[in-house]
C-alpha cells in the first residue's frame, strides 16, 4: 500500500510533462503560422492546379496546399473547421470545376465541409529565410565569423 502515493505522484508528473510538451508544440505551430501569413500575398479569386503534392495545417483555421507547378497557397477556411484542422490526417477537395479552386469551393476536414474564405499565394523563399533567422536567434548561435588564419584574434 505504501507504493500507491508514489504511483500517483509519478502519474501526475508524467501528465504535467505531456501537457507542457503539447503546450510548447502549439506555440511553435502558432509562430510558424504567423510567418506564413506574413509572407502571403494578396487574395486571389481562384487558383488552377494539376495535382496537389501535400498540405499542412497552419494555425487553427488555415491550410497550406502545395500545388505542383503552381507553388504554395494559404487557404483560410470557415469557422466550423477551426477545431479539426490541426488534428486531421487527411483532407479532401470539393471543387465545382476540375483543376480549379475558388472561394466558393470547400475543403473537407474530418467530415466537415469547410468553405474556403480566402486564397493567398505564399512566398516560400521569404518563409524559409524568416524561419531560418528565427531558429538561429532561438538557438543563441549567431552567424559564423571567419577564422583569423594569422593568429591575431
């Protein structure tokens, strides 16, 4: 019976560790999402595509689609999908025209038909540079300085 308090304490400590890890991950996702929004261009009415290479959730209400040959676009979705986007494993497109996505189309997330609110092209070079700069600043490592081959400092 003396081991029960020890087991309870270990269970509580493990739960706190898991919750802290989840909270930390969410913060990183939110900051990355801000970078995508910062480097998204003006809204477009539609985007043509031949195929989709992949997708990722960006925050609670947006999805970044990698449209093969067309670049990456940030799709902001209707409010009924906000809680499901980050936790779903797959999405489906529900478009009126084959090979074209517009603001009148929907992306299906966890069975919810989510209307596309906006479509914005993303400057991925700027995103990569911004993320690299942020990672460098967070790691505390500044840019490398050249080595003085003469030994003077």
